[in-house]
């Protein structure tokens, strides 16, 4: 049994059209996400003593493991890639299933949903290079917008992921090319948690 496997999507690849196109979804899921799963499994095969641990717990305690630094980096990158994409597929959908508690928390923290979306969108549009924009809960439970590089998970920093937006070029380039801001604007339509 491999440590990790590619999760199935709850919707077909074309379900997020026209905002995210079917070809991007299929390549993103079956090629990019699968590669993170495969490379995570490859490093975990070297450490059978760790395989009874959930990935989230490993990312939270990565520094404490007595394994080579290169293997920690592989778990950070490929394990992060696996948990980040797994969450990304779940927080999107063809129909809204609004989390009213989350919406109220956002409105209490940012005054309004519009102010929050504007700040999140601007940070996502200007995030340098490959990475993700996150809504997280920090250690004291407050909501924060955080941009993280590469496939770094907020779990590495003791933060709890709420939702995330993939701003790697592979997430949007086929449809949007260099127009990352257009991809971000369209993405709010398929983030199912917020109206
Ligand atoms: Mn991606």
C-alpha cells in the first residue's frame, strides 16, 4: 500500500467551466497532483517508521524527525503539494455551499466580504513566483491572509488552513496565460464556501 493516493474529485473536470477550464483541471489533477503523490510516496518508502502518521501531523512536526534534511525537504514540497491540492479541490465546486460561520468571521475581521476579497485578490495577484494564497487561522484562532511560496503548507508554521488559491502558472496558464488577475477574479465564482 502506498502512503498516499490521488483523491477523486467530487465533480467532473468540466464542472468549473467557464471559470476554470476542463483541460486545466484534468492536467492539474492527473499530472501535477499525481506527481506530488508519487514523489511523496517515494520518500516515505525510505522511512517506513513514519508511515503510520497522518501527513498533516508530519508537516506540523517535520523539524522534530530524525531523517536527512533532503528527505524533510521532499516531504515539505511533495507532502505540501498533496495536502494543498487535496484542499483546493474540496473548497471549489460548481454550486455554492456557503459556510455562514466563516462568512461572519470574515466580515467581523475585515468589515465586509468585499474588503476581504479585494485584499486577498490583490495579494494573490502580486504574489511573486510560484505559490499559494491562503486564508488561515493563526495560533490564536484569528483569520489571516498569508501568501506562501512553492508548496509550503500553513501547517509547517502552526497555522490551520481554511482555504487556498493556487497561483502557480500551471493552475491557470492554458486559459489565462499571463492574466493572473483574471483567473483570480473568476475563481471567486467557484470557491463554494463564500457567496
Ligand atoms: Mn497546483
